[in-house]
C-alpha cells in the first residue's frame, strides 16, 4: 500500500463502504505513510460533507455510553455514522487499551456504522495527532455524522473545539461546585452541555450552576447560547434531547455562516500542523549534519546570539 497507484482503488473501496479499506486508510494516516499525500489528494473532493460532533469531558462522565446511544438514535434516523474514540497511551510503555469501543459492541455488525479506536500516542489536548486526517477518511467513506470522543480531559484540554462543528461537554453530578463552573477552560468550548447521570443526587444543582455560569457570559444579539441538556445515557434517557440540541446548533451554524468559518479555521489548523511537522522533520535531519553543531558552538562562544543562530538554521532548511 505504499505505492501511490494503490490509493485510488483503496479510496474507491472505502467509498463503497468496505470497512477494511477504511481501516487501512486510517492506518496509513496514523503511521505517517509516504502515500499519505496521495491519500489526502484522493479524499479532498469529499471534504466538508459530514457533520463532526465532538464529545469531551472528564474521565468517568459517560462519554462512551453517550456516544453509543447517539449512534443508536442517529442510525434510527437513517444516518451513516463514523466514530473515532481516542484512548490515552501509557507514558511508560506507549501502549493503550483502546477499550472505548467495548461499550459500542452492539453496532459492530452494522454496515452503516464504522468505529475506530485511536491511541493518543502521547498527544496532549484529548485527541491523537492523526485524528483530523482520520475525520477526512470517514468523510470520504460517506459518513453523514462523525462522532469524535476524546480522551478523558482536564480543565485546559480544549483541542476538540478546533476540530468539531459542534462540541458537547459532558458533566456529571458531584464533580465540582459553582466555583468550578465559572473557571476558564474546557467549559468555555461547549456548544452543548450534557449533564449525564442525571438520575443521581446533585444533578439539579449542577444544572443550576451551569445555567448560572451561562448567565454571566456576554453575547451579541444572534450569538449562540449553549444548550444545557439532562441525560442518563445508560438508560437511553435524554438522548433525543441531545440530538435535537445538536440539530438546533447545526441550523444556527448554517444560517449564520459560522459553519463555513469554523471549517476554514479547522483547515488552517490542519495546514499549520502539517507544515510544522515537515519543519520538525527537516530540523531533525539538520541534527545529523554539521550546521546545528557549528551554530551551537558559536552561541556557546558568544560569537552569535541564539535568535540569530535560529534564523541561520531556518534559512538553511
């Protein structure tokens, strides 16, 4: 599969719904295969056709269970669904359990659902470095809706907002007080708040805290006000309300032109990431030569400052 002539056939098979072809394309993306530029070129005509929905939140709030129920609801409406579930990789062994799909086993035989677990491979922010390009693969495979489930995140991990058209932040009762609700970070990226496990004590207090936080925000007329939805995903309760909120946000994005703006920002982020990756690779190659060592010696001797040395290094790339 490293030969570019194999890529069109692989993309064509993925377009026809062959799950193995989709899996092989995503593997090429994850492994940084030399054929990746050919894959991207073949997929480019199909970009922007899928609705990308991100699900994020702290570990244990029920992201996988909620994703499973969203798949059920969206499939009932006739949509073709792709799921990218990102799991953390061990900082010691580099391995990952990739266990999120265990909660979605009922969909594994459905030809209208494609589920892929991805290791974060040490990437911060809740996603894997390959996730944006994997989204493009699923778009090319004809998915109508792509659900991206992040690693269990902390307050400052907000990368999903740059990838998704609609971002769901899941919360659960008992995970903080009103002070936590007004802190900067992941709560600021939500288009929809889902208070999961709403049958537990404290759900009403969490709902009030989030509504109070939203009341403090300043918005221009016509701006989106994040929705707050209660759900108990393990029972399938409230999922229709979540789907309705996603549809309402999609309508607002389309009507206001924000969908186009978000996708342009997403594309800019992808281009920047690819360019930076290329530069890092070239700089890594420089380490094998003498240019960096020579500049480092001059900096150590005080003949040149680090900024000037960096400029010289960049000019030589």
